[in-house]
C-alpha cells in the first residue's frame, strides 16, 4: 500500500524564511507531492516528520495546529489508499494526483463485474453500431467465455494482464489453430470493450493497452476484368453455383458490402442507376447500371 510522508522543501523558502511542508506519495519510483503548510526549517523534525515546539523564549509557531492538520491529512489519505487496495484498485500516480486535487474515486459506487459490463457494452452497441459490428462483438464475447471455461483462467477486470494475454494467444493460435488475424480481431474488439468500461469507471486497469496483435495483410488474389467477364458469362449446370457467381460478380462490379447486397431488390434500380443507403455509413450511393450488371439483373426478372 502507498504510504504518505512529509518533508520540507528548503529550496523554496519565502521572504520570511518559511519553507513549504510537502506531502509525498511514491509509486513505481514516481513521486506525487502536495503543499500542506509551511514552517521555518529550524522547527522541522525530520525523523518524526512533524513541527517541533518553539523554545520557551521563542514566539509560538503554531506547531499544535499544524501537527493536527498533518495527522488528519495523513489519516484520511491512508484510509483512502487502503480502501482502494481493498477494492482491488491499483494505485497509480494519476489517482494520487487527483486525490491531492480533491477528486476522489467513487468507492461506494456499485461495481459491475466484467461479464455484467460486457452485456451492457453489447446492448449499448445495438443502439449505435452496425449489425455486423454487433455480431462480431457477440462472437468475440462467446470466444472469451469459451477461453475461460477451457483454460480455467477466470476473467475479471483485475485479472486482465500480460499473463492473461499470453494464455489467450496460446489458446487462439495453438489450441484452436486459428489464423493470426483472428487473434488480431479478438484483441481489437476486447480492447474496445475494456476502454469503454474504463471510461465508465467500471475498472482502472490499463494493462490492456499493452496488448498488440496488428493485422497482417494477406495475399490478395484478384480477377482481371476479362476474367470477371468470363466468369459472368460462364454456363454453370448448378443453379446454386450460378446464383453464388452472380452474387459475387455483382459485388465486384458495384463495390457494395455483403450486407448491402443482401438488401438489394428491383426497387433499388431505376433510370439506369442502383440507389441504396448503405447500412454501415448510412449514406445514399448511386451506381450506374452498365452492361455487366444489367446482364445479371436480367437473369432474375421476378426478383
């Protein structure tokens, strides 16, 4: 637990010879200080970290009032730091700095556990995110639940550390033999959740920001335009393959996302244009119906 100590800063005496009394907390070799009073250096007891009384012939130096203030300040600070520790809140220089400014964490606020917060995160996404984004978020949550069940690593906000991330990588890449980009997707979506919950004071663990699995660009296989034309005109014996080919080629020729292609009907086609409001961007786009597209449209006169 962090302990608060006091010292005087003799390098900053004022014109009357008073030195600031500093409260100090050291965390991870970083000092956070606050001025809590002042006293002339000859009256400071370095060992006891308190003000000595004046000699009988000297003027009163308010040692009683100052020491009571230091006692009270130290007692309240240590109580606050102890409460943070009991609630599994890792003390950081930033938390101490805010405390010295008078900004305390709401330690009486009911805490959500990780899975409760995750459910809230998913519900919030349904109001503001696209369908595919929400589907991917739910998929990642299910994978993390499976990870917890299969490895026995209990997921809490406090247990999200580099040891957890090493085990997650092992589970994704070796145990389940997924590709590296699947790890990248899990990392990206899970970090988004942890950052969302951090902003809502559900935890103060920032270790997740060290997790990194940049997506690797795969080998891009692409058709030339003559190859695409050949594919459009190829005669499949299977109707299901023909429909799959037409769907694929329609996407190549329009650049529309899969989710938007699924929503297309003849009502979207008029005056030589395809008009549709895309789901992800909520923007209306206009695409010319040139011969390749018209060929595919004509194959489905009833749809």
